[in-house]
């Protein structure tokens, strides 16, 4: 008898989340040891309802399309499981005779994964549980970086460069770009690449350092006065000196977190009103995690690899781990995979190192050494004839 | 003695405006008849100041990079020339002994081009003037379509599809996408492609038909209730029944036009407040005209071709024309170029045919027959496993 496996997605997707699913499915098929491949329809919701998709006989050419399919191809949700939900989760796992359970998500999902594993052990269930990391925010600990981050960072870097060139080629306004990241500034920091790719001034404001708005406006005025065009990148979660987001949507998510948003529009309004300089705010928002044309190739490959690695670990009877990435950056970038105990990664948030933020709005060299290979490295050289 | 040529950009750039510049420069070099290639630094501003870039000896490999360089590589401006400016323009043309003048822009720029040509004739100046069309809005008349539109439409179609999948894969909110286009809905209409590429409901609101907000909200509620996820695409210039933009920035541009903006956030706020449904607004804004990874290949090729065609026409002593595109769509797409009198295109705005807007929020088949080949045609097939 072959194994029965279940894959579920938790929380917001990344541009490469489906590549991890592809890695699990193709490795399961290649193993010859799996005879049922289930996926939870809409994540935890699907597990609780027993609403599973049977992917066992989905044609290989459809599975191959997961490579360039944005969002979650099997559906996800933001429901945080409560203590009362866990018996239902185990019930579904028993009913479908699941041998290996893979939960693909961020901090909250790794916590879920850990609890399912502990509960299964306690109840004597013959279950292997492996977490597959995924977050565009890059805020998972222990792993060098998280699949999904490289693509989100590449999106931030390239779109910041494109907007910077628009701003310096038609210098009529300061362009303010809002990027995702409520608590961690990893993605917004990548926008600083625009200063290296273009002839434009770039300022970045991350959630890790509280922003003195008067000082920020003074900096914007000074850099704008250089006449080279100015791009300001702000994280959606950027905070003022009072610790509150500069702007929020007034909504709360399923985990009880306030949903920030509108930071760029807020900054643009301030630039217009207080500095008398034209400004416009751009907020690609979810495109920063859904855009396929900006995907980083190494990120895509690693997302696939962690899925495959998780499947193979479970078939070796490993359980209670997350597939994690180790990386060397010298002499060339090389990554490898290892198993990190779920207990160590659950609910721990990896913050952007504050020492990489210089003068409140510049990003230090170590960040680029860290992030460049993850973003794919192959950045375009532009023809800047007007210099 | 070879010819001296001058190229200038007017107004907002497109993702392929530099390909037209590349076409002019490479054709000029190939002709063997041009010995000076100038470009106006920051468009009309550069012409008025006599601030010209000399591109004559720029290496071929730098010119080749124009292909993937966003925004205007030589700089542009939004200054509308007044009657008092024209003598200064002619002064610059005389001072640099310009034989051929190429102005790359939209309606306003074609008007400028026309006036320069008329004035030069009146003053007996030996000058050839050719307009090169460019506008992401596709609102230039006579030409079948405008270089820059295909890429902006591809951006709209693919990013709408990516957001639609995000909305249907994690169905916690209605996503409202704002796209550029103050008066013409061509680009926003392309977002309707998302309904063909995904399993999601898509509603589009264009500036050509005034929006009854109550009816719009009722439609949003009804389509959201189908539970397949809902993407609402609104043009930045979408108007209410009173003819005013649903939202504007309170700013006025150099041509005296009110700058609309914030329509998506306005609609999202209404969805939250009046329908009690979660919603988020995304506004990639200038990325819709600056994004290189979403460029349409046929658009890029045609942008190059019109530049080359304009140069060759001027060297044949043609003057007072815009390089225009004719297209056949059956049995396969084929385009060819012709010269359209500047007097016929100046200041005429091509509107989106209102008969292509069905029920106020759907786009009819003829639009897709028209626009699909311009967007490149090669759209991805996604793996929608959760269906």
C-alpha cells in the first residue's frame, strides 16, 4: 500500500507558492511510494470541512503549469485554528487515512503544523508532519531566507527602478511607492536597488525604525532639490514616533492584526501640502506577491526544491520539521536544504537588522550582499542617455 | 554633407517609447545620410533652452539597451508650447542646423509638430517634420492603434488576472484595481481579459460611460455573492452621473487638465462602508506604462518600426505627417505603416466605442478581436486546481 499525502496552504500566497506544491506532487509521483495526493481546498477551511481536492490523477502537464500560476492554485485562508479546531483537523486526517501532512505557510502556519504534530504524537497517530516555508515578508527564522521573498524583492527592486526612471525622465513629481510588509521591511529594503540601477535618488522607510515625519519631509525636500528625480519607497507598515502605522485601513485581519495601508498616499499628501511639491503615490499592493513576470528564477527553483525536500523527508519518516534553506554567498551563491525543528520556527519573527538601516532612509551594503542572489542577480542595464 | 536630425519626446512615456528612439537612431546610422543625431533633453524644455544631447557617437550597445529601458531615456516634459514659444523653437532648429525633426508624443505633441511644420514652411526653413505616435491611452486617431498601448493593455490584462487569482484563491475581499486612462478606457478594458484567463468574476468601469454608484455597488454585491472571487477594474478617470471623476487628486497638469486619481480607493471604501464587504484597492499607477517585464512583443516591434519609418520618410523629403499603423486581423494579424497628415491627427481624441461596453461593466468580443494581437496574444494558461 502506498502512502496518502495531504498538502495545505496557509495565509497569503507568494508568486512561487505553487512551485512548492509542484515540487511535492512531482516528487510524490517520482517516489513510487504515494498512491493518493490530496490538497486542502482553501487551506485550514478545507481541512475542517473535509473538503479535499484529489490531485492524484491531475495530468502532468497541468501540474507543470503550477510553475507560472500566481496565487494559491488550491486555495488558502486566513483562519487561525483555535484549540477547539484541532480535534476536527485530526478527524479529517484520520478519515482520509493521511500518512504525510505538509503545511505551506509562514509563522502562524508553522505553529499550526507544530501543534498538529504534537497532537498526533499524543494520540498515537501514525502521521508525518513537515512544514514548507513561504512568506514574501521573509520573516521566518532559522531558514536563511524564505521562498517567495526573492520574487517579492525582485518585484520591489525592478518596479522601484522603473518608477524612479519615470520620475527622473519626466521630473514633475516625487513618486511614493508603497510596498507590502506589515512588520518586516525586507521587501521595501529591496527598493533601494533602484538607486543602483538608475540615476535617481531613492529613500526607503521600513517598519523597523519609527519615522519622524518632519525629518522625513526635510529629507525628501533636500533630495528632491538635487533635481535628479526622487523615488520614496515606504513599507505599508511604516510607523511614526508614536509607534502607530502612518496610515491604516481601519480593518482587522483574521489573526486580529490591524491591516495597515495607505502609507504612500499619506506621505504623498504631506509632500503636496507641507512642501508644495507635486507627488503621486503608487500602490501595486498584492501584485508584489502575485506578479509572475517579475519572478526571481533562483526563488522559483528553491520553492520547488523545498516542496520536493519536504516530501522526501516525510517518506524517510521524518516529522515535526520545517524544510529550511542554508546558503553560502561566497565565492558564488549556493543553497542547500535542511530540517529545522518546528518548535524553533513557530511564532518567531525574523526582523530586518536595524543596523542595515542607515540615516533612517538608506540601506547598507550587507543587505545587498544578502538579497542580490535571492532576487536573481541578473538586473538589466538601462540606457540613461539624458545623464 | 549629411543630414542633422533632432528627436524629442513629449508628455508621459510608455514602456516602449525608447524603442521608437532606437528605431530612429539605428535607421539614421544605417542610412549613411545622417551625420548628426540630436535628442532634446527633457522634450520641449530642451528645445527651448537649446539643451540637446548629441547621440551621434553613443555606442551601438548603449543604443541597443533602449529596447528594455523604461520611461524616457532622453527626458520628456509636460510643457505645452504657447504661440510665444514657437519662434524660440525655430531658433534652436536653425542654430543646430536641423534638417529633420521628429516629435514623439500624443495628441498635444502632434499639434506641436503640426505647428512647427507650418511655421517652418511659412518662414521658408528647409525642415522635414515627422510625428512619431506614442500613448499608452491609445487615444490617437487615424492610426489603428498607438505604440505603447499594447504593452499597457498587456500589463492591465495580466496584472488583473494575477490579482483576480489572488482574490479567488484567498477569498477574503473584493480587489479593486485602478488603471491609467483619464478620458479613454482602452487600457482598463484590457483588464476584462482576466475573466478569460481565470475562474474569477471581473467587472470593468471605463470613463466613457458615467457610473451610477448605487447600481455599481449592487452589481458588485451580486457578483461577489457568486463566491468565485471578484476583481473590479476602474479607470482613474471613471466618472459619476454628474460627469465628475469619482475621485481626483485636486491637482492640475501642465495642460490645465484636472488630475484624477484614487478612484479604486473610493470604490473600495464604498464596498466596505455600504456593503459591509472587505475590500482593498490597488493602484500600480505609473507602473502600467513603465513595466518592462510585461511588455508586449508586437508592441515593442511596432514602436521600433514607426521610429525607423519616420526617419526614412524624412530622408525621402516627406514632411507634415505622422507615422501611422494600419492593421489586418484576419486570417492573422499583420500591420503596415503609412503617413497620416498631422493636421488630421492633431488634437483629435479617439474614444473607446461605447457599444463595446455591455451593461456598464462588461467588455464585448470586438474589443478582444481588436486588442488581443496588440497585447501579444501569448497569454499563460494557469493551473486552477481549486475549481
